[in-house]
C-alpha cells in the first residue's frame, strides 16, 4: 500500500510502518517478512521481529510505540527468534 513504509534503523534493523493496520494484520506481515528473509545469518535460527500497534492502552505516543516494538524485538532475540508483541509471554 502507498501509506506503508520501511526504513533502515540503527543496529542492522528495519522499521516497518503500517498505518491503519490492526495487530492481526501486523503480525501477518511480520511473519511473512521473517519468512522471506530466511534464517538469521548470525544464528541460523528464525529472524527476530518485534511488533507493536497504536492505539493501545499502554502506548500513548510515537516514542512509546517504538519502545514497545523494541522490547518485543529484544524478547524475540532472547528466545532465539520469532515474531512477538509486547504482550507475548
């Protein structure tokens, strides 16, 4: 879609912005993206992806959105890869 974008971020990361996309749609895109990227070259395991959405009860602005996505990404990495949200257990 024209409103979607992907931009490079520090630390060999990419930020994907999907306006007006609910969590289920964002998770679907993240899962497809992780699959298209193939195994993580550093570990051989799955790619790590953090997903956060706005609006959310715990996310009130863009900074909080980025922190939530970063937290989900860190959790995914610590678990050896996968697609996670800030609420993943």
